[in-house]
C-alpha cells in the first residue's frame, strides 16, 4: 500500500452495500443459509437494533480459528457492528440451528492475525473492503487500518434447534 501515513489512519466512511447486494445477494444468501447451505462458514447474524430493540438480520462470515470464533465487519462500522457493540449479544443461524451468544469487541492490537486469516479465506474482501491489503501484508499495514474494522470475539454460546 503506497498511501502516506496520514491517509492510512484517516477514518473512511463505512462501505454501504450496493442495490444488488441489498436486494439480490443478501436475500439469496439468507435463503440458502436458512436451508442449511453454508458457504465457507456463512451464517445469518441477528442482533437487536439499538433504537427499536427489533431483531435485525444479515448474512455474515463467521471466522473460526483455533483461538475462537470471530465476527469481522469488513465494511467498517456497520449497523450490525454498532448494534452488537451496544447489545453485547446476538444469534447466529444456520439451517435449523440457532446459536445464542455474547460477544466482546477486541482491541486493535489483536486484529492483524485475524484480518490475515479472514483475507486468506475470503480473498474478494481484500480489494473490495480492505483497500487492497493482502493476507501477507506486514502487521503495520493491518494496524494502520484496524480501527476502521470492528472485530468481535464470540464468547458464551448456547445452541437451540428451530422446529
């Protein structure tokens, strides 16, 4: 990345989904996940809204590592990340399984290795969301943008089955 240091730390606006993503890709992905078809760990994340308290749902990629499970917000400080930060809990849905969980946001200093793993699994996110940062980039590049991308560690899990 050849940006001057001031450009690397300036907050970017969150990247809003396109009309196609909102109206075709996400609904189709949610439909498939609800029927048990999970692409590389995709889940439906449901979180209560900050203002209304109503459940809001969106497809997400659940990053599972040897150290735990994480939710990365590759679009930045999104509605779901702000809702999860506020509520501290949510649900992950795949097929007929619902996992209720609590979560904590992790510190920027712990994010480089998680970003690296995330980008290795979901390569398309590199260009679309991480401004071209590649999985083999040095920690300094990840640390320079870490504040822009919330990451949550999934803590307590309780599994339920839908009927």
